[in-house]
């Protein structure tokens, strides 16, 4: 890529299981990762952090390390593990390996094994979980495809702070706007100084959390905002007590961009109209609507057919 050091930070849930076998979510991600092995080589380091339900389960760690490592093509792949915390979610990876490195001269791509479930209420009578699963798979498929277009990343990340497949603003997501309002209200209730640093009222974010971060540019943007970069685990957890919003759980997707200007957060696509016209959330409409990322529908459905998933 460019002259900057590049790293890929990957969060994986080491979900407890009775036998050492890959689940469907893990199989899907490994299949997709195989298709981007040329891109793997473009990173100076790939760091995989496995959040184990039982931090002492070394057998599961070694199993997942072997399976994931078998598809990653890079001479510098590092595996780490930690205790999974349902309250913190991806925070256990994103905080130490991405957020706490703000100011470093490095570009970081963050991803996770999306698809284990959603915190959004889904009415099963109207939307069978099979529909939700397909939406999450398609969502994941297009995030990988848009995020790993390395030429476009090189072109646009160097002059921006973030780069993502689609930047949603609160006005587009009419189904979930209340969640984003609640998140930031919850954050600000304990310390009103957070309000002073909010860049706008858009609650902008990349749905699904896959995103690139130019850590040096972010450091420049936030150099006079130490409150933002030094927020503690204790504060986030305390503010979440008794609330429907988990400040740590959704930290990687929602927190940081709230304090960055819109013009420094790059969006590969503009799906505003398509998202606005959905009759329900992306968790139930993204794939069936067939209006978002249409250029990737054929490839996704080919995968489903070849693997007997549809």
C-alpha cells in the first residue's frame, strides 16, 4: 500500500463448544478470507485476538489459531487471547489494539467475525432467523469486499481519518435512530464535557464495524481533546448500568466517529436512499431488498449455492 505501516486487527469470539469443530459463522468467515489472500500479504502485521468464553481453554485457542492461521497468508500473523466479556463485546480487542494506539503512524483495518447474533430486537413471527442469518452473511460479504479494495484504500485513507464501506448518519437509519440518541445521551450524562467535543449531530458510523483507521490523522484531529482519547473502562461501564445501551459493547462502531468531522470520515458508498426505503432494519432487509451492493449479489449467491446454503 502506501508508505505507512499497515495492520489488520481481527476480533474472534472463542465461543464455548462441546467438540473442537468450526461453527457455521467461523466456516463462512474462513471461506471469505481465503478469497482475499493476495490482500493479506499487503499488511505488515495481522493480529487476531480470540476472546474465549473460558480463558483457560487452551485447547480451543490452539484449535482456532490453527484453523484461522491456515487461511491467512502473511509472514507476521500474531495470535492473542483474552477472557470474553458479554458486556464489553468487541471492546476487548478494539480498545487495546486500535483505539489506544491513536497517534501512532499506522493504518489499521479492524474486522470481526460478524454473525453470531444481533442485539437488535427481531420479531421471529415476521422475520424467521434464517432471514437474519442471510442478511448478516451478505452484510459481512460486502464489508470484506469494499474494505479490502486496497488501491482505493491507499488513495483515500491517507487524506482522511477513517475509511469504511458505507457511512450511515442518523437521518438515514429511521428504524434505529433512537439507539444512537440513547448511546450518546448515556455517554454524556456522566460528564457534560463530552458534548463540547461532538463534531455534529449525525451519529455517523460504519454499520457492522469493519473500518480502516489512519491513527496518525486521528491523533491530529483529537490532539486537543484528551477527554475523548482517555475515557476509561470504568466510566463506560458505570454509565451503562441499568441502561439498555452498552457503551462498551457498541464502542468500536459508535464512539469515535462522533468526535471526528464528517469530511475526514470516508465512505466508499452512498446507500442513503436504499437504506431509507427499507421497510425494516438492515438485519431483516439488507439481503431480501436486493438494493444495496447489487454488484456483489451474484458472487454472494454463487457462494450460497455452491455451499448448499440456499
